[in-house]
């Protein structure tokens, strides 16, 4: 059966590549029409436009892989069924389960590739895409170094009005330390004109700072021209990373960020959901193949048009399930891991029920 397997895999992969290419071209054309005014108003050069869509394509491919896989499964199996090739294979004793093996193995390899692609390649491309939008298109400009708030420890909050990542200098900085026994009680506060980081010693230095110590008996106020703060835990890279969007982080960065947020006393639920969702979404291709094969195994009226409509409906329902589960997860109702995989579990169960009922 190796010849048949190679034939099926070849047809399957060819249709997937065609589907991804078609969807990518469609998305690029639509996005180009939407951004045409921005390109013209900002006098964006052709080279920048080409680079913009070059780094935009990975995100499109990531989103379209499950759709292309489902569409390819429907078309490939439907074509074999229409041309009576599937009937010939069944008459030779080939079961539907054995027929599905090359599809599942190929899809498993695609899912593993998608984890790496969505976990590392896409975030790097998204960073460059955002850079082009902000620099050349003056679009979605958000200065990550402005008005930064974060928790440095369980009892310490840091506020920075502006941070210069090139000089490692934070201006108009406030650090507040609270009582660990009563987090509503402020122990001391430091306000400084600026704060700089010494890369050799790894210590922050406060400049033109005022420290206020609060207690029930005495309130003390001290002024310093300059003094060091070795007790601060964060580093320059942490400041930018704390303001970075999760979709621009790699899987490794998301994992570390979640640990840092948990160690600082913050809730890492949203970050963990993003982390697990990328992996779960990569394996959605396997789920949709379980749907596609039984649906196309038997001849249907309407042919490819019906199959295409079914693929769009299944994809839409899957995305709805995913968004609903994420909403419950972000509200703390579901565990982040269950939140990410909930849609896959539901659709996998439905697919198994469907494949068991179909004629073998």
C-alpha cells in the first residue's frame, strides 16, 4: 500500500500548498486595499511595502494552515470518492481507518512544524511588521517606554514615566514598598528625577531622589543626590518585555514571562492561555482532518461547493468555541491548559463520533 500512501500524501500536500497560497494572496490583496491610503499619505516606498507584506505573510499562513488542511482533506477524499478510486480501495479490503493513516501522519508532521513556526518565526515577523507600521505608516503608535507600571516583588511597585532603552535611563521614577503583613500600608516611597542602570555591577542608581519613610510614630523624609538600589530585581530588558504584547513573544519568552509575573505576585493566566493556545491551535489541523475524511468519504450532492461550505462552517464554529473557552479562562473559570485545549477536545470527540458512524 506504499504506492497508494504516496499518491494520497502527494495529492494532500499539493492541495494544502495551493490553499495556503490562495488564502495568502487573498489576504494580501484585501489588506493592501485597506492600507493603500496609508502608503500614499506617508509616501512609503515600494521596498518597504514589499518588506511589510513579506513579514505579514507568516501570520496569515499560521491562521490559514488549519483551514487549508481541512479544505485539502475534503477535496482530496472527495476527488477520490467522485472518481470511484475510494470505492476501488474499499473493495480491495482497505478500511477507512487505514485509508486515513497517511492523512494523519502528514497532518501530525504539519502540526509539529506549526508549533515551531507559530512559536518562533511568526512572533519575530510580527515585531518587524509592527515596527514598519509605527515607523513608516505612523500607525498604531504605542510607546512601550512611556507610563510604565509593574510589580517588582510581592510588596514593591515601580512606576516609570519614560524609559530610554538605548541609554538604560528611566526618568521621573517612583518606587513604593508596602508592608508584607498589610499590603495597604505604605512603608517607604522613593521619587527620583532619573534612574540609570550600571551594566557592570547590575545595580540601579537613583539620581536627585527623595525617600519618604512612613510609620505610625514618625514620618521621615530624606533627600539624596545619588544612591544605589541593589534590592531592585528587574533589569533593563524586563522593562520593555513587561510592555511587550504577547503575540510578539516567542514560546520561550512567553514561558519566562509567565514565571516572572507569577514570581512578582501578578496573575499570569492570560500569558499561560496564550502559551498553551499556540500549541493547541497547531494541533487543530489533526482535528479538522478527522472531520474532513468522513464528510468526503461518501459521494454527496453539490460536490466541491458543499465541501467548501462545510469547511468554512466547521472552521467558524471551531473559532467560536475557542474564543468562548478563552473568555472563561481569562475570567478564571477554566484552567489555562484546559482553556487552550477545550475546543480541540470538543471537536475531537465530535469527530470520533462522526468517523465511527460513517460507513467503513
